[in-house]
């Protein structure tokens, strides 16, 4: 019997130098978008001295970019499928460049917050568009896997590079220079993009569901906000309510997608065997990645006592292994289930190293972070390749945005859950007689210890560092168990998934049994 949806087995055409050069051009804005998450790390003190923002304004200066980006990813991914990914990418690059210029010369906190919001809008257009264009340019599975491995490595490295570049620029120039560095890459993209990048979009997208835009933002933003605050402030009824409200709107959003004639996120995406597992496993990988970053940064600064710039430079070392792991993840031929399960096991081994770290274990902690990052980038590359390979080209933008939104949730959830475990153990390890601020955070304890006389201050500082390290160990145990479970889950869910190239709106995934029936 002939399968009515079968496609040709002819090999896909190989991409040439033009496509690879275009991919290199795409990596520059992608690097800057990921760097902007952490680029204010060292600039905030100078911004505070110059613009004198209130405490609330300072928080929004720092967080506005990430919140807007996360809230608009699905909207922009769907919009790109409607109007064209290259067109949306160029629009986003222009908005990102213009907002960077405004932010660099902002003369008030309100102006800088507004510019950061526009930067988030631009970032939300750039991220899914770059990944969707890679899906368009690379029809050969092996080449696409390599391009996606490069995408994953650049994205992961960008967050680490952002803080280091921020420190360098602020030290040698002024705080606005951290935004001006965006301009050359965006100008280059605007010049070369129309020449090198192909235009692609859904030829029959249907109507654009405007109601889904506020629903998607109402679903994403309260959850991200609540999880972020829980990770930094601890469990609180207000933050729990924020997450609950977001989940309620998420239910409304899902209902809307199932019932409307032209949904923003087509339910058909999740009917293929590979897409839903790819989104879920990618979420778990970001859970592990951001949970590791949460502890590593504080360990370097507050436990080992390194300056912010020193901590940022040391923090670059784990990223070096990412450059090795990303190409390895792109190799074809190996069973995907085994590769992904292996990536989770490698990351679990990295967390296992953190379970035995002490208060003076610089190389052990950095090594653990490097092993975690290496394992996770393997998983991310494979899951992105699987997710994009299971959907038709015309829905690549939407698929990319769903994958990246899931990653945002995973990162926030990792910081909240693992951070809460670490905080609970930390608080249990602080002497009951210690002042209130010492029970909240390690930074608060060190500040209090610095004001106490002689050995009393030293004793409190030592106890706080040991308590934080114990908390990191406990969180690492939990993460190790989770990642080993994720390895089992990946092996079970991916074992029977095979991906083939698709046309039009057909599903790209089929199980062995389905293939046999064909």
C-alpha cells in the first residue's frame, strides 16, 4: 500500500558558500541579542549614578528586555511566517539598532526603560527569524544539524560574553558604549541581509489572530516574573499568584489555539511525534543550564570573593567546551535517542561534580559548569534540529518561537526550583542568632559580617559561605536526579522517532510502526 503523504527520497540539495556566509552574518545579531541579557551587569552602577533611577526603575532597566523578549517570541514567530522571516528580521535589526542608539544616550531612567523595551521587541523578532531562516537555507539534514549546532553554541556563549564585554567597555568608555556596540552588526545585517538571505514565509498563512497576542503575553509574562522573583526572593504568596494567573491565561491561550480558525500556534505542530518531545526536553535542558549559572556566579563572587570582573572572566572558561561540544552534537549517523540521553547523562555528571564542591573548589566548580554546559548544548542542538525537522518550512518561524519560549520557561523554572532548594538549605545553616539579613542571602550575610567586630564577623562569613555551598550541593543532587530522569525520558520518547523532510503541511515524524504500515 502506498502512503498518500510520502515524499521523495531524493537527497536534498546541499547548501553552498553563500548559505554558510549568510549564516555567519546571522550569528552576529544572534550573539548580540543573547549578550543583551547580561550586558548591563557592570553598567548598572554607572547608570544609577548618572540617571539616579529609583529602586523599581533600576529593576525595570535590568529586566525589561528579557520580559518583553519572552512575551513576544510566539507573536513574532507567527508574524514572520505571515509576512516573511527576512522582512521581519530586517525590521527587527533596524528597531534593535535604533533602540541601542537611544539607550546609549538616554538622559532619564524612563527613556532607558522604554529603549530596553524596544530592544526586547527587536530581540523577539531576531531570535525565531534566525532559526527559521536556517531551516529554509539548509534542506540537507546533516548541514542543517551543523548550522543549528553553531546557532546553539553562539546563543550559549553570548550570555557569558555579555557581562565580560560590559565590564571592558564600562572600564574604558562610558555606560552607553554597551549599547553602541550593537550598531555595527545591525548595520551589516541590514546591508548584507537583502543580498544573502532568502525570503521565506507561509504561502497560505490564513488570518493573523490578534486576540492571541495579548493572551500569549498574559500567559508568559506572569509566569516568568513569578518564577524569577521566587528564585531571588524566595516563596511568596504574591509570586505564587503571579504564576497561577499566568497558567490560567495559558489555558485560555491553548483553548483559543484549538478553537479558532487561524491559530497563532497551530495544534498540528504537536501532532508529530518529534515536536512535543523536542520542546519538553529542550525546556529541561535550559532548566539545568540556568540552574547551574545561578549558583556558579554567586559561588565565584561571594564564596571565593572574586570581583565581578574576575568572576565574569572565570565564568568564560566553561564556555570553551561548548565550542567543542556543539560541532560534536551536529554529527549525523548516531542514534538521536542515544545522543540526547548521553547529553543529559554528561550534564548530570557535571552536577555530580558540584555535589562534592567545598568552599575553596574553584576548578571543581568551573569543571562541573563546563561539563554541564557541554552536555546541555548537545541536547539543545539535537532538539532544535528535531523540532525544525518535524515541521514544514512554512511553519518554521512559529515552531522556532515555541521552542524558544519553552526555553525561557525552563530557564526561569530552573532558577526558581534549584534556587529555592539552595536557599532553604542555606537558611537552615545560618545560626539562629545571626541578624535578619544574614538569613536571606549570602550577600546579606557577608555585608552584616563586615560590620561585626573581629572573630564574630569572620565566623558568620565562614558559616554563610559553608551554608551556601551546602545549598549548592543539595540543589546539584536534585538536578542530577532530574537529568538522569530526563535521560531515561529521552531514550523512551525518541527511540522510535524518525525525521524526514516534509512538504507543505504534512507531518515530518513517523514511528517505525507507521513506516511499516506505509
